[in-house]
């Protein structure tokens, strides 16, 4: 399941980052989003969602959210 289908407020563990784009992978890693880390979807908007990673909140677009497998 990807992050777009996650239930709001429920904590998930990142299983994998599903992308061939190395720049996107590096960006998510810099946010602390990599395999084994907990992640929570705080709110969802039309084209993005707000996620909580390591006590920080980030607004990511749906393309990024679809690359995060939980």
C-alpha cells in the first residue's frame, strides 16, 4: 500500500521507496523517510498530504506519497 491510501492519524512503518528517480530517493532520505521509519499522515488535501516524520511535519505532493510504500 502506498501513502495515498493510508488512514489519517494512523502510524505506519515505511517499507520501501518505490522510485527509479535517485534525486527523489535522496530527497526523501534527507527528510528521514526511509525503510523502517514510522510515518503518519496528518491531513490530506486534493493534491498533497501533510505527513509527520520524526517529530517534523512535511507537505508532500501525491507523486511523492505514491512512491512511499507502507
